[in-house]
């Protein structure tokens, strides 16, 4: 049974969210060096589009289809552009990475996957390469198209690989914070099915809480995949060595999301 680690590089970490189409090259390079330095190559990497995909997505809509064909074309182009930057950096740092375009691998209906070609992921892994996916616009039978995040794609790949007999060690979500914060800005070290309802009530239903619906969605998706034994680690990508330590199973300051 082959052990696989899944890594998501958040769009807010690798791009400047306040400046359209600006990648944080130095951050991407440092993260690539940390991945390379870990010595672990049985990986699947995903990344967000950040200010690249967001700019056109806001202009044209997108979650449930686009206003016109140019929305699909431009968001797809923007997603490919940040992917090119990430790919160039990974390869320059000595990682045998191969980009796999989600638009060409998946089809959904109302946002739920109906068809996929994830066996391509297996083939890439079997050849000793590192598959890289990203947030992309994909085809949807009901909405014609939809935006599918790199995070959600990575979770679906994790489920697929587990069913195929791979041991998915963990999913590492690289964000801008030391995991999930409580109201005192302290890291919540563990979230599981036992404490989630309590945390959700005081954190996400409290108007004073500095958290987003996106974080709640991230946690709930992680709890779903935890049911099949895949733990998710939320760590801070702005801190040096946090990613490499997480890959190697060393201590990090962040939140682990697991079943129990």
C-alpha cells in the first residue's frame, strides 16, 4: 500500500489578494523548497487561484454558471496563469511536478461530481511524478459550468485514492493563520465530531468572531473526509518550516481535524 500526502497551497498565501494577478513568488519558492527538503515525493499538490481567478470570477459570476462565454474563457485562462507560475517554481526547485487541468478531468451536476478521470492521478503517481491540480472552472450539466476549488478537488482525489487502496496519510491545508482561532485569537488545536457543534455555535454564530463562511465550509469538508480516516491539518504558510514539519509529521502550530 503506497502512502500519499496531499497538500493544498491556499490562494491567499501564494497571491496578493489585494492586487489582481500578483503572485507571491518568494512565498511560492520557499514552500517549494520546503516540499523538496522534506524528501517526500509521494504527493498530490493542489493550489488556489487567489487574486488571479477571483478577479474575473467577480466580474462574470461563476458558481452557478457564467453570464457569457467570456466568463468561462477568462477565468480558465487566469487559473492556468497562476498554475504556470506555481509549476515553473516547483520544477525549478527540483520537484517532478505535472499539471493536471481539472476542467479536463471532471464534470459535475449542480456542483456534485458525476464523472472524473482520476485514474490519471494514479498513473502520474505510479511514474514517480507529482500531480498538481488547482482551482478551475469546470463543466456542469445543470449550470453549464461552475467554479471548483483546488481544496474540493483535492478532497475528492483523497477519497478516490483511499478507495483504490492507497494510504492517504493526511491533507495539509496551507493558509495564512495558525489553524482555526477562538475568540481570543488562540489556536484551536483539535476539531472533531465531538466538539464541532459547540465550536460552530460560539465561533461561527458569534458576530464578534473574526472568521469567514469559507473557513466553516473548509472545516465541514474536512470533517466529512475524516470519516474515512483522512486527517486534515490547517497550518500557517507564512511561517518558515511549518509545511516541511507538517509533511514529516513533526510538531506544528495549527489545527488538526479528525474523526475523534
